[in-house]
């Protein structure tokens, strides 16, 4: 199995990329990128240009197109360079080399402690998976929640944190993101499950399909500029 590991970054995110490269996970990726046994190839996408938030669907579509035309792989992994930052501390026990590449222990859903809902997951599942992460520069009082193991959706589209949002969630998203000028909630079905853009993987065939969706990506950027939802929508359409 050959993986193309794409670190999704930006020319204005040099400090995030530097922090990513100091992690043990990054060292392990390169240990397994040997010329004699190229199990994992690591590249960066976006380090030499800046992309406005609204244009991220186009950036992802272009990344998939270029990779499928220029690289050999069975799976493409898209991983944000910010995944090791304090804001995303709850990912720290999911971004583990052995879990992802050896144990095939990937698909989960994160449930924030303030929103424990037994209608989505059994209370017993939440209780046994409760986690608390100590305070840091972003989270003054720490982070409380639970990772709940879920079933694999299919072989073409996988990820760490499966989300399924409703209209109220998206209205909150629009309010909390100053860079998002407008969400057309009627543009596509927005209640489909999708993996959070911090980390997901797509098969080569799916990446080719997404790479060919330039016109749709442009319309997505104008109407509903959420790149990970776009990938989930296209995976369902694939």
C-alpha cells in the first residue's frame, strides 16, 4: 500500500508548518519514506502561495488534480499543518503513526463535553471514552470530550473525525467564521456525514474524481466555502 501524505499549508502558515515538522509523527513518516521501499511519500501543498478561506474548495480540488496527475499512490492523505496546534489538542491521541498505518484504527467521531448527547451515541459509550486534556495557550480550562469509534464508511473515503451537522450548526459556523461571508444552505445537502478537514484520506480513484470537479469547486467557493464538506459530498456522489 502506497500513501501520499499531503501536508496542507499556506505561505502565511510557516510557524504552523515548522511546528508540525518538530513532531515525532513527522519523523516517523520520513523514516518510512525510504527510496527502496516508498511506503509513504510526504509533500507540502500551499507553502508557496496564500489562499483565502472562501477559496479552499478550489485549493483542495487543484491539489487532488495535481497529485493524481503527477504522483503514484493508492491513498492520498490530506492533513492540515495546524493539527498539532493547541486548538486541536484532542487530536493528539488520534494522530499516532501505529494507529493509522499499522493498526488501521482510524474512524471516530469527537463529541465535545458540553454537547454530550445520548441520542447520537449511547451514554455508556460516552462514559467509557471520556477524555480530558490539560489547559494550554488556547484552552484556558482544558478540553473535555470523547472519541467514539464508528464503522468505516467505505474504502474510498476515510478520516479521523466524522461530522454530521444540521442547519443550526451551520448557522453557528457562519457566525463564528469572520472569513465566511455567506453560506447558501440550499446549495447542496448539508446534513451529509463528512470527515473534518484536519485529517482525511481518499483513494486514488476518488482523488481523480474530485480533481476533475473544477467548476463545482468554484461554485462551492461562492455558495458554501467549506472544503471538507465538499469532499464528503463528492465522496457520496462518487
